[in-house]
C-alpha cells in the first residue's frame, strides 16, 4: 500500500511544484494527496486488507492507478481534480461496502435474470432519454448530475452471462443437432449470442458508441470461450464481429471516419485526424523518459483528460512511464485471470474471467487506439481517465474480483 | 478441433495468453512510435510543441561585433544607449515578439522570426542556440542512432521567469554596414566586406531590403516585388563576374608559369573566336600589352590569348581551386558559383582538332577568360577570392557568427575559430597578383577606388548580361601592404564597373580603414 501511494504523493507534489504560476490552480490542491492517501488507508483497513480480505495485488495497483488518474486530472484540468477525488473516494467506499455487505458473491447468481433485464432496461432508457456527449448518445442526466449507464451495464451483463453460462452446465456444451454442415450450436448459447449481438449493435447504431459496442462483444466472446470451450463459436463470433465492422463501415459515417483516420490521420491533420495526430506528436515528443510531469504540452490533445490520458502520460513520463502503465494493466489482468483459476465454482471463474477481460480489453482498446494500432474508439482508461461513472464501475469490478478471490481462497 | 474436454482452467490460461501477447504487442507499438518515429513526430512542423517551447523561452539576442544590439525581444530595454528601432514604432508588427535594430540591410544576415512568416537568416540558422536548447531540439542524434534517447523537450529548468536562450554575437560592424548600405544606395546589388585574414564578414548589404519590424505591413508588397527583396544578393545572387574573373585567369597564368611578366600580347581591339568577334570595351585597341597592363586596362583580347595558352582544363582546375562549382561553407546558405565544364583538353595555342567539341570548348574558354558566358559567381564568393589574394593565397572559411554567449551571465559558450578553406595559389603568386591588382587601381580601370596615401588593390568588371545594361563590379582589398579588408561590390545593370562600383568600394574602404584616424 505504501509503495502504491508513495509515487502518487510524489507525483502530485511534483505537479504542484512545476505547475506554471500563470495557470489557475484549484484551492487547496496540495491537500489532494494526503487526503487521498488517508482515504486509501482507511479503505484498506475498513475493507480488511490487513486481514487478507482484499486482493493483495489488485488493490494496491488500483489505488496507484486511481491516484495517478487524479494527478493527471489535476495536471490537465485542475478544476476537475476535486471532483475526480470525490469519485475515487466514493469508489473506495463502494469497494469496502461490497467487501463488507456482499458476504458471498454467489448471492448474485440467484438474481440471474434481474441483471439481464436491468441491463436491457438501462440501455433502453439511455437510448430513449440519453443525451449526446462527444458524438455518443450514452449519457443519462438527472438535473446537474449525469452518468453513463453503459459503464454499469458492462458489470451487470458480466454477472448475468456468468450466471447464465454456469447454469447451462456442461451438458449443453455437446452439440446435438446438425444444421447442414455445421454442428448447430446449442440454443443455450444462441440465445445470449443473439442478445449480445443485439445489445452491441443497438449501442453502435442507436448510441453511436463504438467503443462500448466493441467492449461488450469482446467480453462476451471471452466468456463464451471459457464457458463453452468451443473455438468454433469464437471463430463464428469473430466472423460476426468482422462482418459487423465491415457493414457498419459502409453504413455509418462515424465508423467510417474512425477507420479512415486510423489508416491515415495525416490526410486531415487539422480536422478529423487532429486528435490522433496530436496524440502521436505527444508520444514522439516524450521520448524515452518524457518531459517530466507537468512539463509537457499534452493539453493540445482534445479529450486528453479522459480517453487520451495515456498520451499525456507518455509525453511526460516517456516510453518508460508508458511501458510501466502497460505492465500494470497486464498485472491487473493477470491477477484477474488468476482469481478466475482459483475460484470456488464455475460462476466465480466466469465472473472473474469476464471482469478481467473487461479491464484488459478496455486498456488494450484505448491504448491501441491512442497508439494508432487499432481504430480509435471512445473507451476510457480504467482508473486513469477522468470520469465518475467509469471510475465507479471499475471499482465495482475490482470489488467483485476481490470477493471471488476471497472465497476462492477460503474454500481452497 | 473441439476442446470440449479441456478443463475450464486450461481455457482461462489460454485466454490470458491472448491478453498477454496483446499487451506485449502494445508495448512494442509504443516503443516503435517513440524510438523510431519519435524524431519525426517531435520535430514535425505541425507539432505545436515547437511553438509552445519557443514561447516559453526568452529568446537570446543578436549582437554586433561591438556589442550593439541587432535583435532583441519586445519590450526591449537597452541598458545604456538610446536607439530607436528602425521602422515605424507606432505600426509595430504584432505577429512577432522581436525588435530589430541597426541598418535595415542587416535583415538578410540577421533575418527575422515571425509567427506567420517563419524564420530566416541567423534567426533560423541559430534557432536552437537562441533558444538555448541542445541541437537535439530539432534533431536528436540519440545515444543509439535512430533510437532517440531522452526527451526532445527542454528540461524546463524552473527559473525566475522564463528560461533564457543564448545570445549570438556577429562579426558585423554596424557602422561599416551602414556606410555600405548608404554607398550602395537605392541601386539593386550588394556590397560584401570581409576580413581577409579570418574570413569574418564585417558588412554585407543587399538591396532591395525590407524592414523586419514591419513584416506584417510590408509582406504583401515584398512578395510581389519583381526585384525580390527577400533574396540576399550577397550570398544567393549569381552574376557573371565579367572582367573581375581575370584575377583567376592571371593567377592561373602566373602559378603555372605559362605566362611570364614580359610576354607580350597584341590587342587590335577585337579578336576572332570561331567567326565571332569579341572586342575590348569600346572597341579600343590596347596595342602591345603584357599581363600587368592587360589586367590594368582590362584587355579582353589579351586575356583570351592568355586563357588559350593556359587551356580550358587548367583554367577550370583553377576556378575550382578558387571555389567555383563547390559548396561554400557558411553560417547561412550560399549559392554555388559556376564555371563551365570543358569537353576535352582545352585548345592551347590553337590546336589542330577542329571538331564541334573543340569549337565549343574554344567558345567557352574565350567567354570564361573574361568572366562571361556561363560563368556565374556570388558577391560573397568574389570577396573571398579577393581575400585569398590578400591573405597570401590562403582562402579562409567565411563566417558571420563569432560567439555564442549564455544569456544573462554573458559567459562565452562557443567561439568561432578561423579556419582555412583552401589554398588556391602560392604565396609568391598571390604577391604577384596583388601587385597587378595594385597597378589596376593605381593606373588602370579601378582608379576611382583609390585612396590617398594608401594603396588599394582591385579589379573592375563590367559584366554583359541578357537583362540590359552590364553589371558593375569591383573586387579588391586594402591596404595592399597589409590587407585589413577585402571588398566585393556589384550594382545590377549599373553600367561600367570603374565608374559605378569602384566609387562605392572607395567610400566603404575609406570608412573601414580611416575611421580611427
């Protein structure tokens, strides 16, 4: 814990010290770091971290990433730093609550269809009453407060799928009928497949939320593979994904723009390719060790505090810092899958697989997008990006993983 | 194909390995972008960091040799002397944070630094020094070649206020520059003054020039001006050198020993070159002349005979020794002076082979002997040639930036060490050519460049060109005994070198050498 917090306090202090005096600073900015350290330690002890009730690797990594997220917010958008801090505290509190209240994650399995229905309802609400932010109609607003339902739907869907697949049992994995030359997939798998395709496409078409659509489908495929052990399903799913991609490239402008700007952002440097080109400039300017926190010029990148926080990080901490962050996400994913391996039952395994995949795919998608390795999709960096919904949903995912881990060990 | 039998644990492990490879791929992608594309991206013209970094630094000043400020930042407080920036202060240019002082003609050396119109001159060539950044700011050599090491941004040293760039000290003498500018007046052309012993550029004026303090105002006019005020005629203007080139022909004649001081040539006022008549100025017949009198009188007929005796190939070789067809290293870009290539061995004394190639060579050689045809030279280069004769046959590398000093403290960070560029002729040849040039001023076409009580060496030129009246040239140095300055003057379409360029040279030399007295 101390090792996770030290760099955060140090980083925050550096940003505080190097910040240019002409930039408006928020009141009491320096207090963010001791308060964050305090909150993290409080969460650690209340959550029973000292008694081994919190996952020993994931929790510190998450505390570190979240702390760095606050630093980045403070550095890029000082006016939002306290807000991000508040979300982090709420996230930590939820983590502790989940750890105290949720005695057995198995309880979640009982309300299997509730999660499914809740997901569909939330998405339907968003589609009906949502408002657009940054091109995607993905936000639900209540007065001054607004949140992104898809961030929570991700978790609910994973719970639902884990419960559903583990209920279906091994018997359903054996194909029984033949449809022409393919062994027909069991209806048990066809149902959720159709549901997930439907959800993904509705996200894509009705909300124009390319990132969420890809994320949902990716997590689904990962869980489907682990649950069924049938590569043919995965191949079929990947083919569907490619087909969906090709079709939407031709049908939807927003998809076409993303793909065209991925292939050649230099064709429209001042327009549609601006963001990705600016991100590449930031990466190139950062060099191996970066300009140092607070000394780069990442603010020229649009949406740098949310989706493009990785570019800012690489500019100021260089290739070394960027590689360290990649490593941390790899560690996070690794621990997630390790929890899946040691889970007490199939539901736990599938739940952990889904959550680990969720974190992994999110990190890979947005970092790959910023590096121009894959087309850019609007996905947040887990824990690092500014944004309450994303932060809280990722804390929830961490809480669930912790719960699976705890009971896995208890039963072992 | 179906691994229905595999345990769920195996499948989870397999899934994780997919993630692991994806993360490894991501890290490789990041390393590729930073390591291999980093330099390109960091220095890309569209990368706003370049401007942002510049704005965050107090750009260094540019100073003359005597410490006078030539370029500074706005608002600019000069510590002691009161000097108004040239140009209308009320209509100051808002697109630039720079203020320029001193003679307007310095714009071609000092250049300008403007948000919209970019950078030129020393402002461009020494940009990284003026910003106090390592060269790596623009190009990182890198610890491992191609794999740029470290950040390409200044390590923003926190100081009180902005970090300061370095100051640049030029070799320019502002008073001499002002005299050169005034002597040239409103005639298109250039005046270059060098220190022959070091290669230092003491003054370099080019007309037309423009006011760097009013770039926003004058820009629309100067981009349309047919006389191209942007061009630094001293370094970029390529002109036929005309009779000034005879310095090189005479040097070749003496160095090779092909022509003795008593060899006599007969000038009947014109000479036949493959049916084409080339005459002396005004068609005057100079009669019996030797090399000295031929140079003093600028006799074309005699020099064509001299060149024939030397031969095209040897002459071409000497032109190259003097810097023709070679890049001239300088702090600013210099156009390469040109001398024609001869197809075969130049016909020495009218050889037998009268093929087309030989005829072409004969024509080329006759024209080259008098600096016409395809021979082209820059005024800076001609001043260097005069310097080489003045400096006992050693041509020094020209330079205009003498020092880089740390902004604020004034500590010298770098000092130019004069360097030899070439040795086109021997000491004795240089001395002999010098005597010929002294005679050319004392009793020849260059008499208007002469100073009382001081011997001046020089050569006039009246270069025919397709654009109208001939270009007037004067190239020389003084005092002949112990040369302190070398000069090159050209007035485009000015007429005769002796009557137009020589007086300009006289005025500049007079100021340069007698100011102290």
